[in-house]
């Protein structure tokens, strides 16, 4: 992971993660949603992966970026159970 270091006038070192980390995670979350809907991976895998990534990012000075990522995550996965049930019902309806 690439990190930028900034030295302030007071001597404090600020670590900022590279923007590519957030771009990569945004793309990954969107692709993983389709895999969850296709039953290729369980939703618990996505939850664990995102919470692990988020915990790692909390070490850096990126509060607003994390809030935006949380918003995207919630938009994508807030009603995942309903979408899974809809996909399952569509698949069973096609078999008849």
C-alpha cells in the first residue's frame, strides 16, 4: 500500500493513504456485489473483507474518505437480503 507522509511545522508526521487504495476498493465492492447475487461468494466474506480493509485505513488521516466509502458500502449492501431473495425467487420461477 502506498502512503504519503507529510511533515507539519510542529514536527508531526501525517500519513495519508494513496487515492488508488480507495478507487480499488470501490471497484472491488461493486464487483463483489454481483458475485454475492450470483451466489459465487457468501455475503459474510464481503463483510469481513470490508471491515478488515476499513480497520487498516483507520490508522491513517482519512476520516472523510472513510465516511464516503461507508456510504457506498451501505448503498450497495443495505438491502442485499431482499435482492438475494428476489434473485432466488426469479430463478425458481424460471424452472417451472
